[in-house]
């Protein structure tokens, strides 16, 4: 994730590991505070997601499923309704747009640019 996700100073897929990143839209940035809550190697990764200084707590889950010689990724982001409804940046459609970019564009570009398909990661 450190190679294709947000600008992470460090990342370890270990329960309890905390990481953070700054992200936002237009002229407003938010400090995202995350903590790994579940790891099942090569199957499932879940972490909490909240914003520094704002109410709300959500959970992001990445799940991998083998399908022949391919892998299906299912991403779920639950708890968006706990963020302040008065802040338009926390609208569900903004999350959908962001995840579509990350999962639909950035992750595939990373996979294509590495030897990850053949099991050779660097």
C-alpha cells in the first residue's frame, strides 16, 4: 500500500499498526488517522478511518478472491454516515470518486508496472 496508496510515511499490515496521511479535495486537506484492525494474509485487510478534529469513525476493508489465474478485489468502506453531514467533503459521492480513482486507476497501474503478477515483488 505504501507504493500505490496515499503518501504514507510507513505501513505495516499488522493489527494495531497506526498510519496517517493527508488528503482532500480542492483547497481543503484533512489528516486521516487509521489503525489496522484485521489482517488475513492474501485474503483480507481492514482498518479504521477517521479525521483529526472531526466526529465519525469508518472502516475500510480490502478482500481478495482467487478467480482462476486472476484475483478479484472487493473494497468496502462502511460508516460514512458517522461523519458530519454538514461537511460536503464527507459526502458519499466524494468517497466513491476517490475509491474509483485509487482502485480503478492507481492500483492497476502499479500492478502493471511491477512483476507482481508473476509473484516477483520488489
